[in-house]
């Protein structure tokens, strides 16, 4: 096997000598080299984006090296940590060994000794695979019909999630034919999902930081200029989502309703598909068609219906919607033209204090599994069975029924 390694070594001379010695070994590939000690966040981003087998860490500043070791043990068990040292100073060495570092490497980096150390590390890697915390919270937002408000819902729910999980939420606009999220949030970044697709095979945190925008406490990749002819390959979708799963806890993907191959790939990757409908007959008709289509792909059981732009005077009632679709409504969002319009004008989410804002928050809470209020569980039991994606008591709260 080839050992993928990251070198963390502030001492330039030591790093250079180690690199030189490594040049003779084909079985070790250094995927990243850092000439300073990273903080916790940077270390984890680096680990998630290149999943190394080994970290070669200088122990010249021992407390820093031990911090790295503690992080790896807690958050990425399975990754080997080897010490680099100029002098193999006995007391530092002893402390490193006590902390659990099994390999210590020092100049002149004897070829035979290095080879043996790498062989031991390779066999340790084979015995204990690297375990990383990868999220399964991927949610696709699918319009039943154009203009039902899917992007509005996706964006507002993502931002509501971000209010509680700062820095852990990603919103991907994968609607290449009419992506609107960049416009909605007044994003100015010139990079977009097309760049993510083109770099999908080699995404790392430095490329990613250029692709994303940050707004409202979340990271966003917008869809760029209209690009209906651009096709993202299924493999690129998987690579982008793999990267995102390692770097975020919650991933919301806005897709078009055209059911392109890449949108279907996103739905295959998703834990839930939130299909947005309104009480308009054409939307309901197309929702039925889409449900039948998703059924044929074995995706129907992950669909959750969102009724958007609902108002009490609507001619079609929510229970008629459920009857027509044969599926319960999971969340209902009221029609609030003014609230949505004001948010659009300011390039932000809907006011979280408004009724619609609270409904978005309820849906976010249910995704998060937060249990607001003390509702009697018993009374909700049937709903629990009905709506569950996560703790269903909350899900029921998110459903505003007249
Ligand atoms: N709950 C709501 N209350 C009032 N207006 C809304 C609501 N949700 C969305 N809208 C409005 O509906 C229109 C369509 O919204 P949006 O672009 O989010 O829909 P979409 O389903 O993503 O459309 P597309 O099919 O073009 O992707 C916009 O003018 C938006 O402001
Ligand atoms: Mg849209």
C-alpha cells in the first residue's frame, strides 16, 4: 500500500532533510506539508480533505505536537502519528512515547530504519482503518413545479440551521438552469458550483475556500451564471458531496425540477428529498408525477412533502393535498409575500421573528433533533410514525395546520 502522509514541521531544515530521505521511498506519498502547527479547525479540515494515513509531526515544540495527537485520537482515530525530531532528546522522546507515539524519526534518517518504521505503520493502518466523522445529513430540495418556492425554502432552512450550527452548514445551489441563491443573498463570489465540479477530483480546503461564500452563518456555493448546457457528472457529484460530508454537518442542496442525471445523483446521495408543492393544481399534478417517477427509482420513501405559500383561504385544503398525493405533508410554510420580498431586497433570510421565519426554524429544529417546548409525546405518537426524519415530535411542531 501507499502511505498517504501529512508533514507538520515548523523547522525548515528538519522538514527538508525528511523530504530528501523520503524521496527514496515510493510507498510514501506526502499529500500536504505545513511549516507551522495548525490549530484544531485547520488540522481537521486538512485531515478531512485528504484523509492521510500518517501525520509526521515535529516534536520540537512538544505541547503543540501533543495537542495534535489528542485531536487525532479523539476525532480521527486510526490515523498514525509519527514524531520528527532533530535530536531525539530523551525526555521529550519519553513524553511522546507515553502519549502514545510509537514511531520517532530523526536525522540522518537511516534508510533501513525508515523502511522498517514505514512497514510497521502500514501494517497498523491495515489493522485499524481511519475512522472519520462523516455526516449523513444531506438534504435535496426538489420543486414539484417551477416557481413553487423551493430555493426560498432551501435557503431559509439552511440559514435557520446555521443559526444554531454556525460554520457547520453548507448550501449548494445545483440548479444550473435557473439557480437563484447567489442573487437572493447578493453574493459576489465569481466561483461557483461549476468550479466545484471541474475540481471535484482534487478538492481540498484551499480550493474550497475560493469556491464558497459565507453569508448568514453558512457556507454557500452558488450556481454561477446560467449554464443550462453544463452537465455535472455523477462521479463529480459524489466527489463534491464526499468532500462536503467530511467538512460540514448539514448539507442542503437546491436542485432544479428537471430531473437531470446529476439531480438524480444528488437525490440518491440524500437522506431526505424535500419536495416543495403549493396548493395549485398544476403543482400537485406534477408532484404526483414526480412521486411516481421517484418510486421507480426506489427513492420515494425518502421524500418529504413541503407545502409552501399556504394561506387559509386556499381552495385546496392540506388534507386534500395529502389525499391527492397519498403522502402526508411534513411541513407547511405560509404565504408571506411581504416578508419574502423584504428579505430579497436586503439579500438576507426571512425575518426569524416573523411567522414564516418561525416555521423555517421549526423545520431546522426537526432536522437538528432539537426538542422545543414540552409537548406530550403520547398525543403526537401517530404523527411520530408518520413524519419521522428525526425526532418527530418536533417535526409535528413544524407543521402548521389550520
Ligand atoms: N412562502 C412564500 N411566501 C411568499 N412568496 C414566496 C414564498 N416562497 C417563495 N416565494 C416567492 O415565490 C417565487 C419563486 O420562489 P423560488 O425562486 O424560491 O422558487 P423555485 O421553486 O426555486 O423556482 P425555480 O423553479 O425557478 O427554481 C419568488 O418570487 C419567491 O419570492
Ligand atoms: Mg429554484
